[in-house]
C-alpha cells in the first residue's frame, strides 16, 4: 500500500462501568481473549464533573502483571503509591507510563482539581510474552516535558512516537506506540503517517469533525464522545468541524499477535500463568516487598 488513508472501521460508544472501590468511569474497551485491539487492552475515561456525585473513591491496593498502564490527566490528579517505594502525584497534563512487567502492587487515588472536576484517561498496553516477567519500570513525565507541536491549526502534545519530527519523551516501549493528544481548530486539517500494520484508534472527547478522510477528502462525521478504530493504511486524516474544534487522543501500536489470557489486573499468555500469579499473591511472593509505604 502506498498513500493509503485509513478509513473508519468501527465506532464504539463507551459504556459506563464501575471499577476499584466504586469508581464510575467510561470504558471504550477492556481486556478480552479475542484481543481485537492488539496491542491495546483497555481504554478508560475518568470524568467526574458532577459536584453532587459525592466523595470519590479510588483504586485501593491492587496488583498488575504482564501489562503497561498509561495514565494521562487533564484535570484533577491521581495520587499513587506502590510496592517498589514509588510515590507521587499525576497532575494535569502529566503522564505516567507504568510497565508492570512481572509485578507491582499499587494504589491509585484520584482527587478533584480546583474546578471540582477529575478528567483523565487510562490506557493498558500489552507486553509480548518475552517481556511479561521483566523488571517493572516507570516513566513519569511532567506536563512541561511533553512537547507541543503546532502546525496549521493543529496542536499536538506528543507523549510517545513523533509528530512533525518531534519525538515524545516516552521511549523503549515494546508496542512502538504513538500516543498523542490532538486539538484542531475549526476546519483545521491534520494528517499523520502511521506505519502500515500498526493498530490505530482515536478517542474523540471534545467537539466534532470528519475522521478517516480518504483521497477525495470524504470522511465520517463524528461527535464526542466516541472511540474510533481505523482500517489499515499508511496515514490518517482528520478535519475539525466548520464551527467546532475537535480534540482526541490518538493511539497506534504494533500488534504482538500472541494469544492472551486476561484476568482482572493481569494479562498473561496462558491460564497457567494467571494461576501462577494468583498463587504468588496468596502466598505473599508476588512482589519482593508487598508493603506499600
Ligand atoms: Co492499577
């Protein structure tokens, strides 16, 4: 394929689910054996904007193995602590790219910002079999270390991958991901090369526009909030609506094409590996030091 724009393959309506200690969030997709979003496993959208919603419960101590969790906040923050002794706050515009590898235990507690709102995303990226039991690794990126590329009405925050020759700060990830926060002014056009064969999705969370434009400039009109899955191709084109900006998270990655066994916060390749993780959790050997300080 050469000069093949990526058309829309599927439009997903995010569903409300309850996770952690009773946290209501919108899930575009979650881990399934069918692995249709390979190399991605889950995409959750935290949006607590209703002041009458009551106190926000978070995600008390829980394990992860075999995956990467990517937390990106826009408003409010998430306080986190883990079994490796890491502790910190993921604030507006910050990213935490956590590679769980063989295992961590952590706690993630969202807090409201000054506006009273909490707004952010969590993406789960798979690890290939060869890296599922690797050492855990964190890449914590402050908002001001994320480059913002501006071209012709497009503003692109580059977390991973590159846009306009500018690379994002998150590197050495098995899935070779693109992860960007894209805002287009009304009518602005955006075109991005995405390697052929890499699975590509966009989470449209503000405004409206035409997505998946073809060579003739024909695209599908999409309004927030929707997850879009794209066909294969070598680039992606988007145009903001005439009277509206549009903002979306753009994600792409190389599929691993391995069978997966998801179970709660673990995603391994076989059921036996899940049983092993559960056994280690029970007998206290899942991580070296299970205490979270
Ligand atoms: Co977690």
